[in-house]
C-alpha cells in the first residue's frame, strides 16, 4: 500500500508539474503572438502615417506648380499695372501655399526615413528657388522671366526624386 501511495503521489506531482510547464509554454507563446501582432500593427500604422504624409506633400507640391503656372500666364497681361497686381495676388497665395508645404515637410522630417527626408528638403529648396525667381519677376529684373521658366525643370526633378524615394520606402515596408 505504501508503494501505491508513493506512485500515486509521484504521478499526481508529475501531472501538476506537466500542467504548470504547459501553462508556462502557452503563456510564453501567447506573449510572443501578442508582441508579434502589436509589432505588425505598429508597422502598419507607421506605413499608413508615412503614406499620408508623402501624399500630402505631393498634393501641396502640385498646388504650388499650378500657382507657378498661373504666374507664367500673367505675361499675357499687357498692362504693366494689371500684371503687377495679378502677380502680387499670386505672391500672397504662394506664401500661404508655401507655409502649408513647409508643414508637410516638417511632418516628413518626423516620419522619416532619412532618404525621404532629404528628398523632401530638396523639394522644399527647389520651391524656395522658384520663389526667388518669382520675386525677381515681381521686381521686373532683367532676365527674370527666363530665370523663372528655368526653375520648372529642377522643380519637377525634385518632385520626381521625392516620389521615387517615398515609393521605395513604402514598398520596402
């Protein structure tokens, strides 16, 4: 009878120990699964946040391009006073749009990654160069129209570089 008691106690103890080990394994597996799900969710949120920031900058850049196109069309205004008034109104709109574009670039500065940040900053610099040419146009400086026209190509090239950097980042995630 003593052997049966010890066998029963050993069997019961083994069962309790096996149950505890199984529960520990299940708990660890559940933690790993929860951590993995949380990381997947975090990466998804980061990707969506970046995507929204990138799209926002691209949209604002296109608004700037439309505004610069409007500046180009002011050449058709023959009266110098009317042309200056139209350009002054466009300058005010450009300033407002540039502030929005700068905000977009700041958001991308936060979202990253570094290659997209650099491309966004380069795009902002090209917009600044365009504005400098626009100011020369407003001041009616010699060669200002040609200089303004020459800003389109680098502007679009900077937008293309930004778009490509953003696309590569989003596809890599």
